[in-house]
C-alpha cells in the first residue's frame, strides 16, 4: 500500500491563567537531547527508509542539535546490531532499530537495558494483497484516463519542476484528482513502497483515527476530554473538549519553537523537541502539561494536543483488548 505516515490550527488572543504544578519536566542538556534525536532520526533514515547514512546525517539528522554543534557530531552506524551511536564532547547517545516498532532512543548508560519495555512483534496485515485492490487501499494499476479538463502539459511541467532543484530534496510527489492518481514521480532510490519521514502528517492520521472513534460512538467532539487527572473542577483542563484538541487550541503549556516568543526564558529547551529526544512516554508527558490558556481561546502549533488525541485512541484500543 502507498503510505504517508502521517498532527490542525488557529490564532486568537491569549489569556494567561495560573498553571498547575507538574512533575513532568525537561531533563537533560540541549547537547545530550540533541544527540539522542540525531541518533534516532539517523536510525530511522538508515534502517526504515534505507537512505545512505552520510546523506541522511547531512540532510535530516542534524537539525535537533544546537545550531553551533550540528556539524561537529561524530556518528557510527552498526548494521549488525542495528544501532546508531552519536557522540560529542564526551557525551554519547544511541538509538536502536526494533523491526516494526521502529527506532527507539536507548536510555543513557543503558548497561544492557534497551529503551523498549515490551517484546517486539511483527505487524501482520489482514487486508487482501495490495495488487488486488485499487488505490488508496492497494496498488492495482489504474487504467482510468486522465480527465479531459486536466491540462496534461501543465501537469507534466509542474511535476518536473518539483524535482528540478536537487537541493530541494524532493523524494516523492503524488497528485490526486477526484480519487484517482493522475501523476507520480520519485527521487533516486525511492519507490512507492519507501517509508519516508512523515513528521506532522501524523496529525492527519491521528485525526482520522479519532474520527472513526467518534463515528462509532466511543467519543464525541464536544465532550470534555476523558482524562481522569483533568476532572477536578478547579483544574482548567477539565474544560478542554476533544474538539479543542483537534483545533490545537486546548491551551496546554507546551513550549514550542514555532510560535510567538519561542522557548520561555526559564526553559531553554522546548517541550516541542523534548517529546522527540527525551526518550519519555510522549503521551504521558503531554497529558501532564499544565494549562496556560483557557481552552478554545488561543490556537497554537503545540504537539501536546494531537498527542493527547493519540492517548485517547490508545485507551480506546486497550479497552477493546
């Protein structure tokens, strides 16, 4: 199946409220955390996507490091152990590939303990073979002609332009019109089956999964978010609805790097990065953030909201066994 592993937004006036105390805080220096993120991104690029490690280190892995240290990281890929180790100034971090569970940041000074706390299993599909079904459920060739209202020459020009500049690093382009693929092209070494980095496309996947749980009655859009720790009447989070999280306007305090003010003066390392680099349970970290704004008053690009939606999906799945 074609896949794009795949978090929705607003802008309004901010109203400050008193935050609750939380035990979930950033732990680690920017260098330590950056090395962990570097190792994990490079691990995924090499062992999941199949990219050249030098290319992936240069074009992807570097960016979670502090800017002045990005070009000074020493890294090593161990293909036998399926690990990536990064080092700088006497600090070393490691990530390891666990098959269908992906790459996991190993805890510092692991001493034989891995960063994964369950027995990895292969993910098996129960769907029919991909070639037996048309896109988007499968890969069976689509013989439908391109609609006459599409200018084929302009379409070809646009596709060519997407790959014209090598520095743009375009890996894949798929053009869909009225439910049919009308153009697609891939960069060197990339095919329709390559698992590419998705990052915030995950927001769309999470929203889609949650919508299925709304459709079957598990959750509703307007209900207060059903997290027991938020239910106290004097807790501002008790007013957050599921739909507020989907709008990324839940109001949780989650220091970002893509919003007015950036990282707070008393927190040099943003929560936005920490959920990727801290080797923590990102769901637990997100649902334990305090409130900063009343819900549905200020839309901010904060990953705590879609991660909380992910937590609700996880809870629903667990209840079904």
